[in-house]
């Protein structure tokens, strides 16, 4: 999931010809947040991720895991 998110955001940013700084400004988040997000940092605020995704008409949603649940 994390790698898909990173690839999606990086890909959309590049497709639109935005720098990380421009994306941060448009999304209302800090440049550091965009850098951490694109580097796959595991502990990021979901609300801020959604701010970035909203620029592309998307949002975070739960998806069924392909891993087996042994509980």
C-alpha cells in the first residue's frame, strides 16, 4: 500500500509538472511533509495525506488486505 501511494503521488506530481515545493504550497502542507511522503515515511498524518490527494481528486480509503488474517 505504502509504495503504491508514493508512486501515485510522485507520478501525479510529475505528470502535472509540479515541484515538491509547488505541490506543498498548493496542498497547504510543508515541503518536509511532501519529501517524507515521497520517501515512504511510515508515520504520517492521514489528514495531511488527504490534503495532498484531494488535489488529484482522490482520498485514502480502507482496502481489503491480501494477507491472511490468522486471528
